């Protein structure tokens, strides 16, 4: 199948698929005589796998590590679990950071009159 069909099946864009290939994250597709990529079911599985890993917040590098474990029949599930637990810790840190940002933004918006006057404590704080 061509890259457009692979993109449709995986929910990725053709540009993203080409990028994943260039980064050697997924197996490269064979080339047809006309130079077009020819994707097989194994490519679709790999691309879908990376897409789902990325949706869960894994970086490209982490997704590559997970894909490597997926490909390895001698993998240890403990290794997979460890990567997932590390991601949970990363997400928890991000949640705390976002909560701090929300708290700061709420405080700033409460200080702003939001009227027709040019004075704005939000801008003053950003310039600060």
C-alpha cells in the first residue's frame, strides 16, 4: 500500500510517517520501481504502535524503546512496566506544573480590571 493508505490506516500524516522513517524509528518501507514506498501490515502495526505511544505522551525516543521491546520476543514485561511507571512520574510532574501555572493565571486575572483602561497587571507581571 502507498503512504496515503498507510496514513489513513494509522491516523498519521504522510509527513509524520516519512519523519519516523528518517529517524529510523520504524522499519523502512520497501520501494517500488517507481520509487514510491510500499507499506506492508508490519509497517502499519509499527506506525500504529508509535502513534498510540505518542498519544500517551511518550517521546520519540521512549516510543522507540517501547517498539524495540514490542519487537523482542525475549523482552521482560518488567522493562515495559518500568518505562510506563517513569512516564507516570513525568506526567505527575507536568500536572503539578500545570496546576501552578493555572493558579498563577487565576491570580493575575483576578487582579486585572478587564475594563477600557490601559493599565493591566497581567502585562505588568509578564514585563516584570
